[in-house]
C-alpha cells in the first residue's frame, strides 16, 4: 500500500528561519525599491498632500515653506525660459526698409502717416503708409522685405500673395517713387489710395503663398 506524505507543520522558530531564507534570495532583494525610488515616492506623496491641503504633521511648517519656495522658483524659471521669446518678439530693432533703417511697427507707421496727413504733408504720409503696408505684411510673415529690396520688388512679391490687388500695389509703388525719388508732390487722393489698400490687405488673408 502506497504511503501518503503529509506536510509537516513547523514550529514558530522553524517558520521564521524558513521565511528569512526565502526573503534572502536574489529575486526578493532585486524587487525591493531602491533608496532613490523611496525618496521619489516620499516627495511625490508630500507634494500631493500639499496640493490636496493635507500636509503631514511630521513634516513640520518649515518643510511646507521649503516646498512652496521650490514651487515659486520653478514658476520663475518657467517664466524666464518661456517668457523671453515673447518679450523678444515684441522688441523692435532697426531693419532696412526701402533704403532706410526703420524700427517702427506697422501700427506706429500707420499712426505717423495719419498724423502727417492731418498736417497735409502728403509726401511724408505716402512714404510712411507704404512702409506701414510693407511692415504689416512682413509682421504677418506673408511678404518678407529683404535688405536692399525696392518698393517695386515688394509690390511684385505682394502681388503673388494678393493677385487681385496687383494694379493697386503697382500704383502704390509708383506713388512712393514719385514723392521719394522723383520729387513729385504727393496728393490726398494718392495717400487715400495707399491707406485704403493697406487697410484692405490688413483685413485679408493671402490668396496664395508669396
């Protein structure tokens, strides 16, 4: 008759020894969290308690102050890193525009052109409004005015973006040349034409890529 083997129930000392031998195996040691894991877990639990409004009593008030200080520093660093490009984008630096260095934005050039028109200084008003037209399209990255580009070269590039405005752009370029280089007197009608063209293109989307 085949005998049956029954498990032997160990006494407490024997059970403890078996457990210690089992836990001493490499597989259990590798599964234990590293000091870095335990530190990261503690930090995460502490920050989570701060944002949930439950600061551990054992942490003490000073630890909460340190955590808040760290958060403030991180916010400041983020503003410095991601806020700087926005400030740089708003800053204006002189750039060649139809033979002259120009640092004003399109908005500023339009305001100065309108001021010249109110003085009946049509030559200055036309020059400034054409520059505002070019600067406005450049700010919208539709037409780039390269250094040394003439007003007619700009008009050709703008025509590729706004084909329907070809004749108006050509007339604006000729008005600019008349008062800037040919010394022909400007007029109210010439200025109003450039102004209306600038305002119309400002409200329009490019029809094709320039």
